[in-house]
C-alpha cells in the first residue's frame, strides 16, 4: 500500500473514533437506548467522514503517481 493510503486510513480512523466518542459522551447521562442510538449514529457518521478522508488521501496518491508517470515520459533533449 502507498504511504498516502495508510495515512488516510489512520487519519480517518482517528476522526471516526473521535466523532463516536463525542456522540457517546453527549448521551452518557441519559443511558439506555439513547446511549445506544447515539453510539450507533456517531459510529455511522464517523465512518462516513473517515471514509471520505481516506478516499481523499487515496486520490492524492493516484494523482501523484500519474504526475510521476507524466514526468518520466517527457522526452529528454540532448545537449552538446
């Protein structure tokens, strides 16, 4: 895997965990189903945002590889 993809997965996981944690803390006092619903919705929102972040990092890796390929295919001019 590329460096950017691994970084995207790590950053996305951190965002997903933090969003889930904040959503759970808000409903911790209520307990019961409110806590469960908050946990599930926080996890769903965190995974969506984390997935978007990981996708952006993956797109960055693809763009960089295309740019490297374009630079490698440029004709070199011989100088005497």
